[in-house]
């Protein structure tokens, strides 16, 4: 019985440690991601949150599929500069005259220490 309880406690401690390390690894988070109407059409907008140290530049890469585009995604890059630690910065893509069917967001922090 003691062995089983000890095994469960150790397993839970490992799960908590992994979850905490993953949270620390995800330096940037995107919140409130949505499609909004703007002059000229619909656009993708949201807020980028910096959970780590200050960053000189970060690129938000949007892939947008408009209705009737047969799955062909248009790509757009938004550059954000001078993101301090804990910063929350709103971003928005270029308005498009069509209806946005689906979209995805990728955060590009530049090259990693290994050069890729």
C-alpha cells in the first residue's frame, strides 16, 4: 500500500514538473484571437503576451484562408518591436474584402542559439 501511494505521489510530482517547464518554455502567448470587422473588410486581431525577458523583435505570422479560396492560405507577417518583460501588445492584420473562413497564427522569435 505504501509503495503504491509513494508511486502515485512521485508520478504527480513528475507531471507537475513537466507542466511547469512547458509553461516556462512557451515565452509568448496569443490571447483574444478573433476576426473583427474594420474599414475595408475583415481582419485577424489579438494580443501578444511576453511571459519572458524583453525581446527586441517578434514576428506574428498569420495564415488566412478566405471563403471560396479552395484552401489556399495567404500569409501575412506583423513585426512587433521592443517587447518588454510582461508586455501585452495588441496586433491586427490587414483588412480583407472577403470573408475569412479560417486562420492560424505562428510566433517567430528569430533564430535559436543553434542557428536555425
